[in-house]
């Protein structure tokens, strides 16, 4: 019986975090917690027992979305060739960042106040990209001179532009361009243009 209750509680929490991620992406960090609870099929009391403050729910959602994104790298590599897996993962990264953008007003304060949260996120995201890059390099599909930091910076730019233009399809087109730049047949990076200054 206790085991069943624990399973139900875990399922409720997972459902709450899933619904919260969609709600924050759609309506922002100030979205109704009562509406999140209702959509998740739980009472508002259940939500507050798990997450006493709005910031607790935002942090838990952010942690959960980051974990799901990073765990998906291995799952995608098990199902697809490395380049296709990387492309699918980048698409998921854009959706992850759109969720994060929905929490933009509250998240910086949370990241600053919860010790180690920002560093942990960077570490696990870099690890996921490293895994995808390594798989591509081993098969000869991707260049060996690319760092996870560069890929994450490029993806950050893609999501920033996409968010500003409010055009999700633009992200997919830019991801395709980015993958072209990572391809193994582009062995040497193009030299930067000389400064006009």
C-alpha cells in the first residue's frame, strides 16, 4: 500500500512538472498555480505540499526540464545515427529554452540564490553535447575540433533570435545551418573577416 502511495505521489509530481513546463512556456512565470494543479489533475493543496512557494515550482520545473533534455541525448543516439540524433536534440534544446524563457522574470533570481544550480545545469548540458559530438566524431560524421561550449553558445543564439522573431520554424532552419558547419567535410573553420577598424 505504501509503495502504491509513493508511486502515485511520484506520478503526481511528474505530471505537475510536465504541466508547469507547458504553462510557463505559454503564459510566463506568473501563470495561475491553481490552473496548473487543475490541469495536472491534483488539488491545489497537493501542489503546495510539494512546492510551498512559486519559486520552488519554477526551480523544480527548470531542473526537471534540464534533466529530461540531457537524458534524451543517450536515448536519441540509441535510436538514430549521430547527426540525426544531434539534430533532434537541438530541436529539443530550442523547446527547452522556450520553456526557460517563459520563466525569465523569476529564473535569474532563483539561479543566483540556489547554490550550484547554474553550474550544475551547465555541466549536464555540456555533458550531453559532448556525448553527441563524440558519437558523431567516432563515425566520421562530425568534425573533431568542436567544443560543447561553442555548440551551446550557437544554440543560445538560435533561440534568442527565434524568440525575438517569434518564429519556431526559423530555429529549425538555423539548426540545419549549424549542423552543416559541424559536418566532417568542413575540416577547417573559415577564418574571421579582417576588422574594418
